[in-house]
């Protein structure tokens, strides 16, 4: 019997501290309203000093598990999409699985930057379809500790948040991924990066503190390449699934900034009213933005069986992806 894959539960979490635009505009000497006009962002959340990545991932994962009504011990795989783990080594996913009392599932981090959630979702969907076991996908980031507070390009955008999705096998073979298009463009590798801390430039006591923070080189070019990657991969995914842009019920793009969402939707042919967005109140938390946005929207208007969802993302690397999902 064909096995479909259903979204059994959704969850989200954002730290308590709300950081309004005025705080950042005052620090950078920007005029009132500059950030909102350029990005559509009004507020974002920052984690408390004592909070680590798994601390903000945990509530989102618990919410998704509660909604699924699954026994946590039945989860066979946990994938954690993040660029800001608790430690560089070991991976944080096994710790999160332990804190969730999942038993001993497979658990690993995926460091795919803004596209990381869609990579994790596609890997988990295949696991559920093949192994007939539930999977938990969590995406979370604490980017407030990775931005240079004096670099306008990154300081106005990035934030901290988490989102989670529980997938389970269903007898209905129509639910789950209808098509997937994964992309990368290594020619743009240096556009968004943290210069020091990897094997190319290891940590050193002499390292400039600014080199330990995120930098965006040529924001306009990043915007252009990201929109192209999202739109082109989405068109390919739709074509492969045999679904037109007009037939998409909800478009859930990576929440980089509002202008990018609108530009990608226009290029794909998605009406603006079908865009799900959380960027205004939560900012850009990289991989976490798609499951965060989907969970928030689900609370306002629950997903309905048979709906068609279109996901699209692009970010550092550059890596990106688009996926068509049947609820």
C-alpha cells in the first residue's frame, strides 16, 4: 500500500524580548521608519543571555509533538536545521532529542542556512515514507549573537526563533511532497559569511571581533540572486508536480524581508494574498522562518486536507530549495 506523509503537528517559539526598529535605528543613526520601509520588519525577538539554541528549540518541538498526539518514543528521526548550535561540536540534535525524551531516534544537525529547513523537511519526508516511522523536523537560530550591531545590512534583519513540524505516515498516498527542487550557487559563496571560526580561518586570540560576526557583501546582489533562486526553483517544482501557480493555496517563502517575498511571488505568479508572512513581527531567523510562519498561520487558519502548499527559500552559500506539498 502506498504511504503518504502527513503534517501531524506544528509548533513555534520566539524569545520574550521584543526588539523594535526604534532601538536599532537609534543605534545606527537611521531615520525613523527606515527599517520598516526597506524590509517590512517592525519588530524582532532576541534570546536572553542565558538561553542557548536548544532552549528555544525545545518549546517549539514540544508544541508540535503535543498537537500530533504521538507517543514521543515513536519518533524515529529528529533533524535540527540550525546555523547556531549549542556548540560547534557535538551536534545539538541528540541533546534536543534527549530533552524531549524521544528515546534514541536518529538525530543530527543540518547546517543549510536559510534553506536548511527545506533540506531537512525533504530528508525527513523520505525517511517517513520509506521507514513508516514519524519524524520531527526542528529549525531554530539565535542570530542576534552572530550579527555585527554596527553593520546595517545584517543588524536590521536578523532575529531569534524556532519552528517545528512532526511528520507521520498515512495510508493516503497523495499527502506529502509532490515535488522538490534543490539548488546551490557556490559562485556566491562569500556573499553572506562569518569570516573566522572554520578550518579556512580558525579561531585565534588575535582575531578581530568583527570577523567573528556575520557580514553581508553587496546586499542588492544577494537580494537579486535569492529572488531568482527562489522563483526559478519554485517554477520548476510546480511544473514537475503538474500544479499551476494559481492552484497553490498557501505560499510559504523564507522570510528574508517583505520586499523579497513580494518579488518572488510576483516572479512565480502567486497572488500576494496567498503569501504567508511573519517577518513584520519576528524578523529573519534564517531556517526557522518557514516552520515558524506555517505554525503561526495554522493557529489562525488550520491547514485543511487537500490544500497545496508551496515552500521556497534561498540564503547563504548560496543554497536554496522549493517544494510543493499536499496536505
